[in-house]
């Protein structure tokens, strides 16, 4: 069996821990969170409710028909939304 270099030296990293409510409440920069409805890494509906409650002025949205990578699956749509968000920030 031949193993590729990428496979032989793969680094396994633990998944990052989610930010606590206290950590989220310290964010003071404009924040636009886009989540895929089918993400298996985060609970989209929970984050859409949680983040704007804790981060003043934050916007969070769920994109249907995608998993954890809406910026890849729906690049043009996400770019348009991001540009609109940036333009709306004073």
C-alpha cells in the first residue's frame, strides 16, 4: 500500500470551542454571521438568535440549501450580502 505524503502527515486538531456568551458580548466591531441551514458543526437557528442578542448591531442570517460552507456553495449571493452589510455600517 502506498501512502501519500499528505495523508501520512495529517495533523489532527481538536475542534475549536464556541465563544462563551461573555466572550461574544465583548465584540464591538461590525459582525455579519452567515450560516448554512444544514451545517453539522454549529446549530444555525441557535446562533442566529444568540449572536445578535449578545453583540450590539450584529446581523446573523441562515442560508438554505447549504451546509457549513455557504460562502463556497453560494459565493455570489454571500458576496452581495456582505457588500450590502459593509455599506450599511457607519
